[in-house]
């Protein structure tokens, strides 16, 4: 691939993260290149979300390094990382329930001080027409799928170069999951936005992915293109036989 | 025939008349004894009943006509009203919108109204005990509302900032070196007259500084842990004030604190005093009225600043922080700065209120800054509904005004004996109110959060959808 010759946009090297004395990531290496959709699948408690949070500086990696666009961000505080053009839609959506959809989106644009807010609002509303209808509604009254859309839309409001999505399919109906994944593909194709996706819904996530990693117990056990992993017998046995397609 | 049904239902006049007659009958029943008869005394002290049929029938007639007109107006507006209801914002928001202007207007004429009805000697009580006292708590409630209601940081030691403000003013205004310095540079009469106006901002800044100082160690704490540390902070400030006698006078407090002047004109009976300057007869009421306006303006500034801040990025960040700190951080919000500004600005208003308190009392001691005060201010914010300015006003009137009202219930002594002091039951009533409130409205009197941005056209769209059943 021509992309791999360029330095990756995000490079995770030998990252070890601890919760107190308990090791959660045992030395993880990951590359995310500009324009890719990279997926990480794994079971509950494998360390996927920990990796996601470690990239964002909370908790910080005890060993190893994380480089974004040539800069070392391993020890950077979270809010500064957000200013570098990385946006995150955290696990469990975490929208601001008592604030309106509009205000949630405003919060998403805090990084660039609401400059080009109207423009981005229009764009996001075009991607998620449901949100447009509900701009004045309090986020807490949205359905789960709408909240997930809002969480992604909020992340998009900062015009990120790299979008981190933590389990966007969590607790959603299959049809909504398909919509969400369609949006991710769309954003990647039209905006050229780089996406790093952590998922348990392996089938959809692998279908979407340019490249993918499998994480087991804080270690990367497998990697390859989305297609390769989809047809891999081990992956099939461990993650795809659950019947979620 | 009746085929061409009118677009609007015809007004049912007979029904309206029946309604009005019914209302008039009720009014007659109610007022026949209240208004229809009056007790009077004859010259030899005998009680006699004086019938007043004229008054009674005028009132009953007014009720009849009034009920009829209201009913008629409702009938012809029935269609319009329905439409409005579909797009109506919650009632509380409406009150907040239209009631505010009326209420502020009322506050500005309040001293005059009281002066007119109760006379100069009776008015002091109403302006001071009810007006100023309640306004101080409204201001404190609004200040704490920034920290607790908006930023969601539970602060049990807010009274510390009130104390910092009060002592800043008291110590600076009574300090000999400052007095001498001012006397030698500007003139001997300058400092006592202007101390309040110069120290007011200083007190606010010092309190804000202490707010940041408290903020730093508690940055990582939330909820209960934060509450305990702030509680301790409040106690530390009070204990320091008690024990550092050289600095603060200990239990004895600080007395003869200069009172505020009318921008340089003192409120006293001298030639250059306020009354003489404006050609009025001297009474202490002018100072009280002036103090009322000072705290009113201070409180309004607090309200204005907090509503403005809510619409700015920093205010939105406070609210987002209250909702979800982790999400905030991942959106690039510097949570450290956000928390510190909330503490600082909340504390600043506490400091202003404290300086005003010291100037109004003329004497302060640590007794005024006990934990109970913090609890009461917090209760005002929580009872009112976190984040609601109007809620704070209502809760202050209920809690502070209610206590003052208890003092007015002297007539109960006739029933319960002379030893009965209703004011002693205030904590009991206070507690009962809290319990009832939490059962009845657990999120406070006004629990609707008003969005800080309104989108006019979008709203119309959504209400249309609701009407067609797409909601």
C-alpha cells in the first residue's frame, strides 16, 4: 500500500497502561494512516476502551509512546490533545442530557471557538436529519440512536482530522447500527476523515474497516485488512459466530 | 339549513350567563358576611352590626360582569388559545420571561410603596428586615448558583467568601494606617465617606482570590468529597477569624465600620448630610432606602452577569461540566480553568454581598458566618431549582421572609401563652419545608432548565410536527 510508506497519522508504540497496579494494556502497537478507517475488535474487558482513553491522555500510558502527526502526545492533558484535531465520541455516548441538541453541538465546537459554527452545523444536520428536527430538544430526551448520532455529530463539530469512536453500536437496534456505520463510511469517503473505531460488533466493523486489529487481554493478537480478518477462521470462531449479522 | 357550519362555534350566551350567575352566587355567599356586615362601636362601647348592602351588591355585580366578560373573551379566543398552547414553553419559563421585568419594577418602587403605606417609622422594618435581608440572600443564592447550579460543584462553605468580603471591607475601612495615609494624601473626611465604594471591588477580588485558593485543592474532587472539603474550608475561615484575635478581633468582632455614603454625602444629621443637602427633614429611613437600592443593584448585577455568562462559552462549559466531566474534557474543555472560574466568580459575588453586609450592620463577628448560613444559602439554591435565577428569588422570599414573618406572629401568644416565640420554631418549619419540597418537587421549585440559545424558526417546525403526530 502506498499509504504505509508515509508516516502514520497516529502511531501507538509499546503502550502499557495501568489502573493502579493492574495492567490493562500490555504493550500495544497500532498505526492509523491518514484517510483510513481502522477498526479494533475484541471482547469485553480486552482493553479496547482503555486504549481509546489512553490515546486521549486519561489515563496516561506508563510506558511507550503515542505520536500524532509527528508530535508526542503521550503526556499531554486531554483538552490539549483535543485541540490538535482529534475528536472522540466516548463510550456510552455521554451527551449533556439537560442541554439541548443545539447546545451540545456548540460544546462540540468549543475547540475552534464557534468559528465556522453555522457552516458545520449545516453540514452535521445534513448528515443527521433527525438531529435537525430536534435541535431545541434536550439531549436527555433523545432515543439511544439519536444520542449516538448526537455524540458523533458533536465530535464532528470540531472539524477533526482523526475521529475516535468508542463502541458507537452499543445498545442500539440493528437498523440504527447500520445507519451509524453508513454515516461513518460517508464521512470517511467525502471528508477524507481518518477514523479509528473500537467495536464489539465485529461483523459490521470489519466490513467497514480499511485495516483492523484484534485485541485480547491487553495485547494485539492479529491484524490485517478488514476483509482478511472477516474471512479468518479464528476471528470467525471467536467474534462472528454470535450471529449478529 | 344548518349545513354551512360556522368556522367558529357560536358563543354560548346562555351558558355564559349561567356561569356568571353561579360565580355571583358564590361571591354573594362569600362576601355577605365579610363585606355585607360591618362591626362598629357605638359611643357607649356597644358592638353593633352595620349592614352594607350597597358595597355587597356592587362587589357581587362586579363578579357577575367580570366572569361574563372573561368567559366571553375565552370563547372568542378559543381557537387562538389552542394554537398558542401547542407552541407554549413550559409555564415556569414564561413566568421567568415576563415576570422578571414586572418583579424588578416592583422592587424599584417597593421602598416608596412601603413608605407611603406604613409611614417612615413603620417602613424601616419592611425595607430592612424584609427587603434588604431577602435581597442579600437572593444575591448570595445567585452567587452560589454559579458554583452549584451551573457548574455542579457542591459547595458547603460558601459563607467563607461572604466572610472574606465582610472582613475585607471591615478591616480595610477601620484600619488606622489606611486612614492616616488617606487623611494625609487626600483629606481627613475622604476615607470614612468613600471606604465602602473603594473597598467593595477590593472585597470582591479578595473573595475571588480565596475562591481560586479553595478551587485548587478540590479540582479532582466531586460530589460528596467536594462537599466535605468545602465544608471544612468554611469552618477554617471562621475558626481563623475567631482565634487570630490580633487580626480580626476574635469573638469581639469589628465594630464602628463606616456606613456607605451617598457617593460622598453621608447619611447623618449634620449640615453636609444627605437630608440637609437635599433639603429634606432628617430621618434614618433615607440610609435604609439607599442601602436597599445598593443591594438591589448589586443583586441585579449578579443576575445579569450570570445570565450573560451562561450564553458565553465559559458558562456553557460550566453547564457541560455539571452534566459530564469526561465528555467535557474530550471536547477540549480545560476543566481546571472552568472549575476555577466558577469558584472565583461565585466567590466574588459572595464577597460583594459580604462587604455590603458589613457596611449595613456596622458591626461583624464570626458569629454571622456559621455553617448554618452556608446551609441556608445552599437550601435556597436547591429549593429554588438548581440553575434557576427565579427559583432562587422564590426560595429566598419563602425561607428568609418566612422567618421574618414568624417574628410577626405575636398574636399567637394569646393562644399559646407569653413564653411562645414562633421564631424559635423556624428550624423545625425549615426542615419540614425541605422534606415536603423534596417529596413534592425533588428537583426544586423551578426545575426546567432554560436553554441559553433559542432558535425561532426551528421551534415552529417542531410544533408543527407535534401537531401532525410525528413527534
